[in-house]
């Protein structure tokens, strides 16, 4: 059986915003059948803070610290949490048609399949890496690669991740929004304990070229493909230009906030008799779910759901919020609506169940009941 021929783009150092724009542009081009299935290698020429598609910026990131250090904040098209990225990390970005029989229908299975390449790359460097569900690569219990994925409306699967050669723990902790300095110290210690790097494991800094070499070989060997070096097409360059404008806009960066401006800065408060604004944070296996909602006469009048969980299709969340409006604050009523929505939209949310969303909503409502 002949091997599939894929395109390989080694783009080197990119503007920090473009490291996130690039796979969006290539996925659009792939969806229009303008290019082959593609794997991209790149890294940022200067640091950035990257937030997940469903996150609220001000609840996750210290905007003033980012301004002070001239570090841009970029919202990606993938779920997950806020992370500090810089030139000590080699990014890999897989853009493949879902029609390709190589792509498993379940996202969690796709993570396992496509992360074989980076696992193999780490092992080639002498690091005993292994895949850890849902979307991590670890070494002896410590994370050494973070990964995200999405599916597009044009039927394209996108997976991104990084080979962490070294990591700036101090900057990562500085940029996170935390309740106190004492808590920040705890986060720093947890990061050092549970996040590792190639340098830490080997006692030396692996060069970017060596990392590219083993990663290229890892993908070719584990996926059974031939990667042919190529370049961006004129259409992709134009798409990047157009998408970059979107990525730099406040409408994109503060997307959840623009969706529900009246709920963004709300805290638990009784607005008037029978009307309250409440919020909660609930941790599922797949990530943190934040709920801010307005309750009117024991029903959901408005709701904003955000967090670092994964949900596919990625743009389904606003529709779920609309589905929940008018629901009675009752476990069965809410759960029934969410389950029906999952079925109607063929939703996947690895590690997060409909019951998890229900619990997050009820947790917020319990705060309202205490007022």
C-alpha cells in the first residue's frame, strides 16, 4: 500500500499572532480543496499569551502584566486554557480533511492517533514520553506537551501542539489572573512539579533544528506518510492577511464578553425582586466550566458559558446558551435540554459530559438561592 503524500511547511520564526493565524488560514484553504493535507512547523519570534476559544480574557489573564511586558494576547480557534508561548517551543500544526480515512471520528481517538509522532520525537531524543488522555504528552507523570484540536465547518480536522525545549515558568505565572500572591506561589510550585521540558529531562538544550528533524521523522514513521516540503500558496497568504485583521480586533479577543456584555463583569447580586445575576466555576475532567447567568423568576433569562474545556464543533457554545434560555432551574429540565442539544448537533466534549454543564449551572443557582 503506497504512503499518503502530505505537505510540510517549515515556516521558522513567525510573528506571534501569525503562529495562530497560520493554521486557521491553512484549514480554510484545505476546506476549499486548494491544498493537500498539511503539517506546519513554526515558532514565535517573540512571546505571546494564547487563550482558548471559550475563555474570558479578564478572568484568565492579567492584561496589565501583558501590556507591561509587551506580550500580545491572542485568542485561538481551539479550546483549552491560557498559556505562555515563546521561541523555546516548536509548534506543530496538523491540518487534514476529515474525509481522510486516517482521521478517527471521535476527537479523543484523533488525539491519541496524531500524537504518536511527537511521542516518537521525544523518544528519539532520549526522553521516555507517552500519550496521556485526553490531549497531553507526559514523562513520568509530568506534562511535556500541550495539545488542542478542532473541527471546522468545511470538514477539516486541526490539531496543534508543541515540543517544549525549555519553558519560562516565571512568566507563565506572571500572566495568569490569580486571586492572591500566595495563590500565585502555589501555581508556580505546581507548574514546576507537573510541567517539564526537554532541557530539564536531558540536562541540555536541544536545538530547534534537531527538534524539527526528529519530529518530522516521528510523523512520517507513525502516520505512514511522506512529508513533502512546500510553501504557502498566494491564496493562503491572502487568507492570513484577512484573518490577521480579525485576530487583532477586540471583537475576536473579547468574543464571550461581546456576546454577553451585561454579564461579563457581574458578580452574585440581586438585581431586583425575582432577578439575580450569579456565577460559578466547576471543574470537569475535560477542563474548567465557568457559568455567569441571569435568573428571572426561577428561570434562566441569560447565560454565558466559558472556560478551558473542549467542545466540537467549537462554535456550538453560543447555540447551547440560546437553548438554555428559558429553562427552569431544575436538574432534569436543564439536563434534558443539554442532552437534546448534544444529539441534535452531534456534539463531542472530551472529558466533559452534559451532566458537568448541568452541575455548573446548578452550582451558580445555589449561590443565588443563598442571597
